C-alpha cells in the first residue's frame, strides 16, 4: 500500500478501518497499476462473467465461488 496513489491508498485504508483487516490482495494488485493490470483484467472479467453465454450470470458466479473454495481462496 506504500506505492499506491493517494485515492487508492485512501480506499484501501477505509477498507482496513471498516472491515478491521487489510484489503484482499487481488484488490491491492488491481489498484497498484490500474493502467497495466487493473483495467485490462477488470474488462476481461466483466466480459467473461457478464457477456453472452449459455450459462446465466448466477451460474457463472457459482462456478467462480466453487473454484475459489477448491483453491482455498478467501476472495
């Protein structure tokens, strides 16, 4: 959080205060260099999770949650 921009440091600080713990690593990574990783991966994720598919948005969210659980990912 030391090299984040002021706005991102503020948001991460608020998360720490409100939740009583540090923000998830993925959020910290996306905030660190948004032009390099944050925006491209967010756009890709949005397209995959909300774009045209044979599966509903709810089904895709469930798949993501289940996969995260299998990988012991708290995010």
